[in-house]
């Protein structure tokens, strides 16, 4: 195969998907170590991609999610024409994601058949979901010829924390790095409440850990601040509340320092897994059979109810038993087993 190729990846729009996309980047590098890999993605992706050693450059697509804004896409495509990419690989299946590689005049444009993309994607793949049940398989397959078997074992995402940024974050948030183990709690999930283990249960886990001489750090976005406030109230404000305070870069670098993580099926779950942190994941409406955390030291806790997985944002039956039946003591004991 041609050496020193240049590949442009049109990246996904969600944190967890971008973490899992590292399996594609690793596959490309395994096939052709000298390949240059650049990524076009939303601005928030920059700090995440900077912690993936496979990535050479990153371009921000300054378009809000679900917006077309053709002129913005066209201007970026014109900028990229001079880069002379050999191939573009499109991870989203949308029509709009296929426009930029076409306008950038990239000769090979690889992607799965999606909405109205004939002619835009000229290396079209037809997805057999039974052949590729995992999202990472659907990403990785785009690095290989059509129908080629995927080599095993699959690579796990592996993020590299920035040590300088890490130390600055510790100082900024006045965190104590001493002999006490650190438990990270990530109570949020952007998808909806059917993916969020009850905040009262998280609070009980925090209380148990604090009583056992752990430190407890809380992570999440600004949307999760009410959840963190409830945990702090229950824990007498003894947790280090980082929710809504850290940038994505700071969250990555600080999560790399903890001894264990409890989380829902969320973007932070995938980040913690890619940092190889021991992790307990509580599953409710979703399933690990499509987008599991990709690491070895993981314990998944879920019930086997007739109604799950429903993949709904809110519980259609209004009882949330897939989450409420999982008790705090079970989760805390799972943390102890992991470490």
C-alpha cells in the first residue's frame, strides 16, 4: 500500500463516540504507521484528540449540532484542499458530514451508506449489523477493504494525560494528593434520566467511601450541578465538587489520577475506561452490547428485567426498576472488589 498517506477523519459529535473512534485511528496506524491522521470535529473535541497520540492535526467545524450552515462547511473544505488528502473516512452517517470531503476534493471518501449520500461517498459500505454489532467494529471496518475480517484482539482506546496540565488542575482546584485513595463519582448522563442511577444512591456510595477514609471527587457538566449539590448535601460537603467547574481537558487529566470510578453509561465512562481506571458502571435503559467501556478492569452492574434495554430517555413504565433495584452497597462492594 502507498506509504505516507494522508487521511482526514470526519469525527462524531459525542464524547463517548470520539473516544471509541480511537480504535479506528489505531487500526489505521497499525496498517500504515506513517499515515498522517487529521480530524474534523466540533471544538470541544480538541483536548480529547490532543490526548490521542495517533492524531497529527485537528480542524474545528464551527457548526452547531444538527445545523447545516453550508457556507461554513464550504469555507473549511476550501482551506483543506491544499492539504492533498488521499482519503476521507466519515464516521457520522449523515448527508451533511459527506459534503466537506467532496468539496475538499478528496479522491477516496469512505463511509457507511447513510442518508442521501450516493455520489458524495464513493467508497460506500453497506452495514451488516449482525457482522458488526459493536460501534467500534463499525468504526474499525472503515480502515480495511470491504469485507475484510477485523484483526483481534481489538485495540482499546488509550488516552495519555498531560502531566503539566494535571498538576495545574490539582493546584487550581486545591485538591489533595495524599495517601487516601480517590473515588470519582460521575452521576450524570446527557441522554436522559433513564440512564442515570438515582442521585441518592450516589450520595450513599459517597458517604460509605468517605467513612472508609477515601477522598471523593465529583465530575460532570454544568447540567449535572444539581445532582452534585444533592450528593454534597448528603455527604456534609466533604466531597471535592468539580462538576461544571472543569474543562474537558482538566476532567481527563484529573480522572487519570483517581483509584476508582463509579459512573453511568456516559461520555465520562468512556474517558475513564480509556484512562484504564478501575470502574463500576451502572446500566439502566441502555446495553453494553453496543458501546461498552473498553478496558479490562471494569465491572458492569445491570438487572435483567423483561423491559430492558428499552433505550428510552425516560422510563416508559415509570418505575425505573432497572436502576432503582441496584442498591448502593452492591456498587460500593464492587468498587472494593476492583481495587
